[in-house]
């Protein structure tokens, strides 16, 4: 069984839209693109290097795929350490249309995306990492397909924007498997799916 892991930059109020740059995803009138960049430092680079330094394939939504494929294939793998694992990984792309996928090792998921991802999880291979892909993540959470959340929680709030958890997510419990705090106050936390939600009173 292959684990499906969501790696996400998220604000304290749960916004995950366009962390990397101002023009990344302005949909819905979002005006705060690039909010994660001021907090990136050597510590964060080391965290990302460790998380992406293990064997993995990727499951991506179409918009994130287009952003990644427009950047990473053009990077020098000798000088940009993030390029090699992303270029070599198999990219499974969820899209309602039938785009031409030109980035090497790209596979289009057609039809029932949730069913296709269930097949991937039941097969043999490395872990499946989900980067960005806010719309796809909503499907994964609704279908309870996420095994782990690797969150980077930034010490800001934005109010508006695409949120990690929306109304479609099912109630679920998670176990904290590890946490660190960067010098700039970013909480790096790993959560593992842990059965049904428990309730009580105090």
C-alpha cells in the first residue's frame, strides 16, 4: 500500500493559495501571492530537502502541474537540488480536460480521479506526494484518501483565499508524529491519519 502525503504551506487561518510568488494564483481576486517567501531560510530549505530527498511520485492538479512544468524542467539539476527529484518522479495529473503533458514522466488521470488514485495507492511504488493542488486536495480529503499531512504553518493570517480544509472534508482524527519550529516561527508538523473522530465533554 502506497502512502498518499499532502505537503502544504498554510497560514494560521488555513489559507494555502499562492505561497510562492505574486502571480502564482490570483484567482478569486487573491492579492497576497508570495506570502511564504519572506519566511524561507536555511532551516526551511533543509526541511524541504529532507522531505523530497526520499523516493516519491507526485499527484498534481492541473494548475499546479502547469506551474511546475513551466519551471522545473528548465532548471539546472547540478545547481538547483530540487530539480532532479521533481523531474525524475512520475507525475500523475488530475485534469477534466485532455492536456498534452510534455514534462517527462507525466501521466494523465482520466475519469473518476478518486478511483484512479485509490488504484495508485493499492499498487507498488514509492510514496505519493501532493504539492499545491488545492482543488485536488479537497477531493482527496472528501474521499478520505490522505494518509499524512506534512504542514508548514506560517505565522500570518490572510482571511480570504483557498483553504486547506473546506466544507467537503470529512471529520477525521490525526496523530502528530513530529514537529519543529523554524527561526522565523514556521511550525513544521507531520500528522498521520488516525481513525475516527472522538468527542466528549469536560
